[in-house]
């Protein structure tokens, strides 16, 4: 996983639109860096929100390694899908 993720990638993780992610950033629920090309969310922040979502919905604790693997796989799958493969 890159050090920073796009709003689209975090949207994949949270199962919401990039616009919803931008709204969460503006509301202070997600920390991000604003760049000319848009917001970038630090990897650690993306993992934090992913952990909160998974543990709340599944009522299941996940290890750091398991969480990072799940997020990496989700992003890779969506990137391949967008690339047509």
C-alpha cells in the first residue's frame, strides 16, 4: 500500500463514494492532506477508519497484519478492475 491513499481508494475501503470521503474529511472524521490534485489520506489514517468499520460491523477484532492485508487486497482488486484486468 502507498503511504497515502486517494479519496476513491478510501471510498473502496469504506464502501462509499469519494464525495462522502471528502465530506468526512471536511467534518473532521478523517484526517487528510490537501494537495492541488485533491485530498490524500495517510495510510495510518485509512487503516484506523478501516479498523473502526470492520470491528463495528463484524464485532470482530482484527490484527494489524490482517487489516493491512485486507485493505491492500481490496485496493489491488479495484485497481485491476479499473484497468480492465
